[in-house]
């Protein structure tokens, strides 16, 4: 680990993946990320809660949890909130 560095914090690296996944659903007219002058009806706020590789077992397991909150940008209220968790054997 001494000779390796992250390109960016993990939460920042997840943002393009989330954006692309939402675009690929074709449920939305447009999906934009980051600060933008565009007006949006909906906003998705995500928080990376956990990203950890567990080496106590073989093969190791990557554990990830993300909190997601969908907001109505026009009415300023929460539509839904959910925590998503996944474990991937690596």
C-alpha cells in the first residue's frame, strides 16, 4: 500500500458509475452530475457509508454500503430514502 494511491476519494469515483447506470436505464430524459446551471425536477443525493475489503476470509470480500435519497427539487421534499449494501467476493 505504500507505493499506491487512489486517483480520487472512493465516493468521487462512484459518481460517474452512478450517473452512467442511471443514463442506461432510459427512465429519465436527462441525467447530469455535479454542479450544473440546468434545472432538475429530481435530485439524487448519495453518501458512501462503507467501502472495505475484508481479508479475514479467503477469498476476500469487498463490502459496500451507500445511502441514497431522492428529492423533488421543485417542492424541496424527500421522495424516498434507502440504504443499499453489497458484498462481492474478490
